[in-house]
C-alpha cells in the first residue's frame, strides 16, 4: 500500500490520494461553523476526488457551550470519548452530563446527540462503523423528533431519514480552523 499524498486546501492537511498516512491534529484539516462547532475528520470528504475511509468513520468534534449536534440514530454502532471539557449527552430521551474521559457506547439505532456544556470548548473523539459504501445515507440514519433535543436546538420537527432535508437550513461547515483555536490543547 502506498503512502497517501496530503495537501493543504486552506485549513490543514487532508489526503488527496488513497493510502496510509500520519498527520498531527494541529496540522490536519479542520471545518468550522459558528453554530455547529468544529470538526476534524482526517478524510477529504469534499475533495476532488473525495478520499474517505470505507469501514470506519472517525473525527474530533469540538463544541462550545450550547452548540448542539443533531439528534439521530444510525444503523451502525458508534463510540464517543470526551477528551476535555464537558457536554450534555442526549440519549434515548434522557440527559447525562459527560466530562473528560467519559466514554459513551452507542449500539445501532440508539438515538443521541451532544450539546457543549461547561465554561469552554469540549472535544469528543467520535468513531463509528460504516455501512455499505453508498453516497446516500438513506436508510442508514434516522432523525427522530425529540422534545428534549428540541430544547437544545438539536431536533428535527418531524422524523425523517433524509439528511438533505435535515441539513437544508443548517449553517454549512467552512474549511477553516475555529475562532477558539488558541484555547485547544495543541495550540
């Protein structure tokens, strides 16, 4: 297996060819949205061509207090480890406060979302098994309506399995580092 080529497209390094690679988090490509936090996926899902991991989704997500992810359930298992900070886990209609080093295992079809909490950024290592390689996630993810999640701006109004519908009005992630980059552990 050859080594992948990495390229900086404005906010850090991402693979532009298939293969193995090593990249430091501080040097990797980051995506940011004021209302949705920051994300480093180590892939190049928006590259030309896209370079994605076929079997494992893995990313670092940083949420500021009050920033939510979207309440959803997936057909594959997922695992989450809080690396620093605090967040609220919304899971199956319940709420739990997670702190540094708390681990959450999400079996297939477990409804969940995260909301940043505490006094500063929260970083979560997120990993999940990937289903069959398709461009559409139709049938692989479900977005249930949740009164609890709606209270944090993390729920859809009506249940759907269409990601395009869910994110149609969401702020798009931009290829840039978050405004609070200097408060992250590697700065």
